[in-house]
C-alpha cells in the first residue's frame, strides 16, 4: 500500500534506465490497483505492469475488491496471489489462493503465486513441509510456464533485513523445482521461481546466482528506480 500518482515518475525512470537490462531479463512492477493504468501508460510497453491481488470472481457484490478481468482491462499482464501478508492479515487459505490463481488465468493474466514459511515454522524444521502443503493446495492443475510464476518468500525475511543463507535458498528452490517437475513434467521445469525477502542491491548478485532462482520478487527496494535497477543489474 505505497504510492500516489506521482509514483509513475519512478516507472518512467525505470524505463529510461533499463534498455540494456531488458536485453537479458524481464522487468515488472506491481503497484496498487489505483495506479495500474497510470503505470501502464508510463511504462509504454517497455516494462510489464501487474496487480497486487484480485478477487476470485469476475464480478459481483464484492465492494472494494477488484477482479482479475478489471486488472487485465487496465493493461496488467500479471497479478500476485497468496502473498504472505494476504495469507496472514486477510486469513487467505490455500484454497482461496488457488481460486485467485484460476481467476488470473481466466482473465489471461500470469499468476505470481507466493509461498513461504514463518520464523516459528522454520525454527521447528517445518519449512519444506509448509511449502509443500502450500504448493499442493494453492497451485491449480494445468499449470504452465507461460502463466504461472512461483515466488518463495520466507515470511521472517520480508522487510526485516534478515536473509537466508544462499544454501538455504538453494535447498528451498530445489525442493520447489522438484515438486513442480514431478507434478507438471516439462512445464514444471520451465516455471520461474522467484526469491523474495529483503532483496536489495547489496545481496542481489549472490541470491540471483543460486540454482533455481530465476528472478526476484522485490519489496521495499522497488519503490525507488535506482534501487530496482541496481537489483536487476545483477544480471549484467
């Protein structure tokens, strides 16, 4: 819940500074729904724009919610579903997240589906069990690389400055890859797995070099163009 209409200037700066980056990587910014159209206009097709959440239904008496079709109508290419804050603060279940992913596909959007463990779950040695259950319950059948991205975000690392060791990230991403491959075959091999959790310019190169880390889900560092571009620059 950050950004006013003047924030479109940050997108314009991202576009202006990303020509070389776009030769090697895909860039996307996911603002609040109030800014999606303005960001689409500012991005001018050079950077993809996505939404932060959607309702499972295409329309109806759901005051304050936004449908995936509405995001698509504004020019969005994707939508985040199952972010840890939605799961924790809005009590979204795996079944809810699954319905939202299906809604994204229905509207022609890529579903960026988040999974991750809390600090207590990690301390109890339940990281892989928790993530496995989230994958099983949240990811719909028929997943394909062209319309699904998985984002691993250790909840305890979001906005805290804490970051898992590279070996820990590799273990979780490898586990996710194995589960996707086992369930979806060749499509599971191609589904991108992003890492999210206190990603910043100082640690991006190390994190993005980890096996099966196909990109980053950037939080606070995405609010400033120079930090966002510095993270993406780890690919150069």
